[in-house]
C-alpha cells in the first residue's frame, strides 16, 4: 500500500482536534452529549466554574464542576456521522465516558412528553455504524452506566413525581422524515421503545475505542398517539431535558466516571 495514504487512526493524535476544536487536557474524563449546541448551556446551568472551551460547526463544548467532579458537555449535532466524529475526537482529548442527553420520540403507548427514556441498546438503522462494524454487531451501552441512569431516574421520579421513567431498546434512524407510518408500526410491533438519531454511533464507536457510554432521553413526542411537542417553548420537553441532564450528572458522580 502507498505510504502516502493517510491513516486517520493515527492522524491528529495529541493535537487540537479538527472538528470539535479541543486539545488534550482541556476537558474532563466524562462528557454529556446533547444533540443541539443550544442545549449545552442547559448542562452548564447545573455547573460551577463554567468555561466555554470551543464552538466549531455543530460541536459546542463547555466544562464546569458538579459536586466536585469536572464535567464536559459537547453537542454532537444531528445524526450518526457527526456523532461518530465527536466521539472519536473526544476520546483523543481524554474523555473516557460519554452520556447522551437527547430528545426522542416514543413508540409505545402511554409515554408522554417529558418522560425519561433510558437506552438498553439501539437498533442500528444508520449508515455510519455499517462503515465500522459487521451488520450483526450490537449497539449497546455500558451496562453499569445504563443501570445507574435507570436507578437515578427512578429515584428522581419517586422524590419529585410528575413524569414517567422507561427503559428498553430504541431505534437509531438516519432519516427523520423517512419515518413513515409503516416504519413506525413495524418498530412498535418489535417492541422498540423510542426512536432518535445518534445512539447507535455513540455505542458502537465507544465499544470499539474502549470507552463507556449511555443514553437518557426526554420524550419529545409519541409517534403512536399523535402527540407532538416541537415547540421549544413547551415546558414538558424542556423539563424532560433538564431531568435527563441531572440524571446523567448524578450518574457521572455515582460511578466516578
Ligand atoms: O434533541 P437531540 O438530542 O438532537 O435528538 C433528537 O432530535 C433531533 C431530531 O429532531 C435528532 O438529533 C434526534 O436524535
Ligand atoms: O428520529 C426521531 C427523533 C425524534 N423524533 C422523531 O420523530 N424521530
């Protein structure tokens, strides 16, 4: 093979990363990953000593302290391609655990906007992970993180009430507007709990790189019951985002990630 072909696994190591704009040492060992850069400051609301480290393309990063632990928040953007890039580059600058705090549509009855959804694994309906692994390779979270996210969410529900907590297998889709009624019905019949667009890349790349990963989402809508909350002023979704962030932060502290 020509020696001029770039080896991307080796390129850029130890340097400021091309997409996320972060250099080694500028972040902590655990990162929360919302999709939307405008939700990174929501994580910062829980932190002290907040610094904005970088904002390049869809990847905005802030750090701060939560109960004695340094926490990083980096947005992935929408979909698996930019998520895989964020996970690869965050790993290169020293992050070893990542928790996605997203929004996701419910696919089973009774789940309402603002409820919390903890992932036990993702159905890989995306192209990015197909470029990394065999079609049968599972996209699964770290079992310890998934269990602690569930425990922490349940404890919050018991203390505060007003929202539900669910865990199960979610789908990860590439194409938001290709989620037609037939596909939604198929996913529901398979027992899939919810659908979003990033976790399969997070879980697969994390597994390949020796990282720990998990996901807790706020329900944004119920595709089975015609319930939709896409107006960001709606407080149910915002409340769900804030709960998911707090649950992820408590998990990071409990497991000393
Ligand atoms: O709110 P975030 O975390 O971006 O998550 C969901 O919202 C976007 C689609 O509206 C996709 O990124 C999907 O996964
Ligand atoms: O993939 C997704 C994510 C959120 N909401 C949806 O309707 N679909």
